[in-house]
DNA sequence: GTAAAATTTGACCGAACGGTCAGTAAAATT
DNA sequence: AATTTTACTGACCGTTCGGTCAAATTTTAC
């Protein structure tokens, strides 16, 4: 029992330090020595737990996309009314960007590399594309039930996903209303 | 006369090669040797023309933000009808992202570093912030003339600027209509 | 308590990085 | 034509990079 906790502790320290640094400076802007110092361990210890920088990054990426996915879909899971589902999805995505800026910055920074890069990080790409597909499926359902306001599900998905690039976080609540108003046929009340 | 052309030619080759590479891999992901090889010159010759990697990047950044600004504002310059101004602004921004993907990818990749980084690249930040302010002023004018649809000028500006992060370019025309429809009170005709 | 397993460390590696500088060739100036 | 200036080169620099590995230390299993 005590060993279990200790094992996770070092690996977790490394992951958390790396996540913060990747979020601040991007994958290429952070060295393994930077991560080691921020974790309070030696660089070679990182290689004990992770075979390479890429594998460390990929694990972090998959964790953060998981976290985003869980934040959104755990909220909309029991809901059957598609309009309400879409509202909750938009709301949760914006809240995520507002409240978990470390993660949303990491996604904003590294999305392009993950999507356009070589096949080295194929699992990272699959994870991200999988989540986007899942979100798009919600909009497809909205389209089928005729609650969408003449926007393609893929366009709605891309608009949502671009929100993490917005620099001025103070406008995010305004943008949330904006998105709901435009995506949904139903008039939005406050 | 002949010298003038030749001077510009080498420097221009370096700038163009660097721009392309920075757009593909980001500032930190590209080495000066990469740029040298892509330019067909020696690395030390880059240092003959530019004192550092940062200065090279800054010049490129300022050029691309200039180009974006010119594309947008040269189109709306003679227009006095604010609704038409806003429509043209949105249209030109989307067209820029669609047609000049090297530049829009560069902006998407490096915006966060430029805005959040240290003061080393203060001119790059000033340039970008200046353009965003200029765009926001257009929306402010729209607000004053009551053609905006209950969206804050700063939120509209941020939505527009996030468009360069959109990965799936095929949806951009749909998003253009989307943005016009929701930003402007007037109903949009095709 | 002891041996084995797991974790951690320090020293090291070759390659890559941003950058420097003396020398040379070409172009421009006198 | 001689001299000066400009453009370019190759070799080099110290530092940093991702990564390796034997040894030391700590933890676990019995």
C-alpha cells in the first residue's frame, strides 16, 4: 500500500512538472533538464520512467485530452434532450478553457504538431481526433433532430476547438453565449 | 542597380526559407542550420544579415502581420458603411487564412510566445496587439452605430483571431457566414 | 536480517545548438 | 588600376541537448 503511493509520487511529479513547462514554453522549448529540475529529480530518473521525451509528452497529451473528454461527456451523459446536450457541451468546453488554463494552453500550443507531425506520436493524434469526432457526433445528432441553425457539424466542432487559442480569457463567457445563440435554433435564455 | 537587386535577393531567400520553416515547425523547432540549408547559404551568412535568430524571427513576424493588416484594411479603406466594413473585414480575414496558410500557421503557432514571452520581442508583440486593436476599433464603431448583435467588440475580435487555429480549412467558408450572421444585426444575403 | 528488486544518482556520451571571426572573393569606389 | 567595402565562407567556440549506463541507495519480499 505504501509502495504504491510512493511509486506514483515520483512519476506524478515528473508528469506534473513537464505538463506545466510544456504548457508554458511548448514541447521544443523545454529541455529534459528543465523538467528534471522542476520535478526535483535527476534527468536520468526521467529516463527510468519514460523511454524518451516524446513518450513523456504523449502520455501527458493523452491524459489531458482524457480530462477534457471526461469534463464534457460526464456532464452530458444522462441528458437525452439534444438541445440541452449541445448547450452543456459548449458550456463545459468554455469552462474548461477558463478554469484549466494550463491544459488548454498546452492543447492550443501543441495541437498543430500533434495533428501535422510525423507518425511518432500517432496515439496522441488518434486521441485528439477521436475526441473531436465525438464532439462532432453530438452536433450531427443535433442536425438530425433539426435543432442546429444551418451550420455544419464539423464547422461547429472547429469553432469550439479554436476557443483554446483565445488569448483574452475575459471574453469567454460572451463567446459562450455567442456560440449557443448561433449554433442552436432555440433562443437562449439567461 | 544590379547590387541593389542582389542584396535583396540573399536576404529575401533567408527570410522566405525561415518563414516557411517557422510555419512548419515553430521557432524552437527550427535551427539556424536548417534555415541555412533551406536558403542555400551558409549559416554564418545569416548572421551577416541578422544579428540573431530572434531578430530574424521578429522581422518575419512584423512582415506577416503587416501583410495581414494590408490585406484587410486596404479592402475596407474606402468603405463608409459600417456593416459593409465589418463584412469585408470578416471576409478578408477568412480568405487570408484560407489562401495564405503558411502565414496563418505561423501566426497560430507563435502568437502565444509573442504575447506571453519576455520583452525580447517587444516589437513583435506591439505589432500584433496593434492590429488586434485596429480590428477591435472597427467593431467598436459597429457597436456605436448599433449594427452589432449584442456581442462585445473584444469578443468579436478574439473570435476572428482564433480562426487561424482551425485545422480543417474546408469549414472556413461556413464559419465566415456563421460569424457574419451572429456579429451583425442585419440579415446576411448570399 | 539478508538478498533481491526497484529506484535513484552522477558521470558521461556524441550530436546539435546559437553564435563568432579571420580570411577570401567579388563588387564598389576612388 | 589600386583600394575599400561588401558579401560570403569554413572552421571554430562553449553550451545545451536527448539520452546511456554502472554504481549507489532505498525498498521490498522472504
